[in-house]
C-alpha cells in the first residue's frame, strides 16, 4: 500500500496515467462486484436463506438511515439553531 501511495505521489503530475488508473480502478470494482455476485449465487446456503436475510438487511438499513437522520436533526438543533 505504501508503495502504491509513493508511486501515486510521483505520478500525480501525469494526467494521462491518472485518468487511465481511474478507469482501471472502476473496471476492477465492477469485476470484484461481479465475482462476489457469482460467489453468492453459487452458495446454496445463502440462496436458500435469502428471504430471511433480505428482511433482516432491510430492517438494519432502515434503522441506520433513521438513526442518521435523527442524529443529524439533533446536531442541527443543538449547534445550528437560530435564537
């Protein structure tokens, strides 16, 4: 990781290399997501329990969003209220 950071620091002035690297990173992420989907799709245990996992994921994500909104509202009221 440190080597990659050093190389990025040294090559940051070369716009062509930076833009090519951004495209490669995007394609690598797409490939990783695709391979993760293949891995999940081929796992019978996950596929058989997908309905219960989906409900649990919905509950957790809804709680996270509600908690974020509530926390943002409280912080706004405490620090940014106009008296």
